[in-house]
């Protein structure tokens, strides 16, 4: 049997996007043309690759295994083609990346928007989630992770350290005073974060005498989204501790002030992880270069 490589490409694109309609748009085909190509491929392989409903598509077990193998092979074909025609620095196709929600909104999306302008042949597919995605089975090229990375068979590129900042508006600090030590926070309205997955409240972190101290704080508002905490701090409702990148703009605009800076602790490392098979792709080269120059 001679496999139709074009049909394989259409199937992989459909599986990546989870939609005949989206695949047709990126491939500049009709939806029926995409569907027929996948049907022919299934017929040739004598195996069902996709579950189809009126609202969604999903991979069958055979389809998942075929997708994982073919997406890697197609990436190798693409890189070989670019190398032959001297276009190593002109990435194209889909770059599928995941990122934690807060980091994605504050840091990654502005960078990816610029990347898209620089490389118009590159389609960027971003999933913002705080869960740990499975790069291979879910078809991701790369993922941003905050914190330690467990041992695995992926490449880990360290991008930097995320600092925690404790902030409040000038108005609040004028009304209520500036706490001079973490212990003094008990006299203030501390707006806190609840972890959505566990329901537990975030413990504020400080460094005292070279050791990390975790502190339970109290206040009249608890949120499950860090962006909202910064907004409340700007409005003068209380003191907030958050990841530094989420408060950069507010600090720059002097909407809030950093306090207890001598006690500041780290949130942890931020890393880019990706499968070894993606290491030499033009997409990963430009993504690596972009993130290496990022400030957060």
C-alpha cells in the first residue's frame, strides 16, 4: 500500500486543531475536502482514526498512536525541506504551546503576538491552563512550567526565577501605614488567593534570617485569580502578594508600591519544556530565542 502523504498531513492538522472547519481554513481547503481526505486515509489503513459527532472530533486509540508517530515524521520532513531550500530561520506550520494562565496572559501572549508578526507563516495555538499537559499525547510542541520539573524524557530550558512581590496602593499605605516586617501584616487587610484545584488558601512567603517562612494572612476578600488581586490592590482595598510578572505594569505606572522587599522570596524557576524530537525544528529555535530575551 502506498500511503497518501497529503492525506496524512490533513489528518495531522485536523487532529491538532480538533476540527474539520479549522483545519480547512488553515489548509485553504473546503471542509468536505478535508473530511474526504481523512475518510480515504481511514479506508487505506482499514482503521478508524477519529470519533466524529456533530459538535466535536476526538482521536480513537489507533488515531492517537498514528497521530503521535506521524506528527513527528512530518516535523522531520518539514525541517529537512527547510534545510535544503535554505529556510532554516523561516518557521511555518502550527506551534502548539501551553502556559499557566497568569504567566500566559502577562508575559507569553505579548511575546507570541510579536513572534506572529515576525513569522506570518507560523500559526500559534496557545492553551492557557494551570494543569500539567502531556506534551506527546496532547500534541504540544512545548510548555511553560513554573516550579521544579520532575525527571522525564523532555528537554528543560531554564528561563529564570519568578520573584514574589508584596504590594499595595499608595492610598492604602497612606491610610493604614506601611508594615515594616511580615509579622505586622496581621494588622492589615491582606487580600488572598485560593488554589482552584485544592481550595486551600495561598500562604505568603518571606525570607527571614536566610530561611523561608510561610505565613497565613487574613483579609476580607479571597479570589481564585491572581489578576483580580492586583486590580484590588490598585483600587486601594488592601495588601496583596503575587508573582512579580503580574504586578510589573502596576509598579511601573506607580499604581502600587512594593513593600517588605528585604523579605522577598522566590516563587520558583520558570522553564520551557519540549520533546527532544522538537529540538532542531525552526519553530523551537525562534521560540527559544524569543523566550531567552524575555524579562519577567
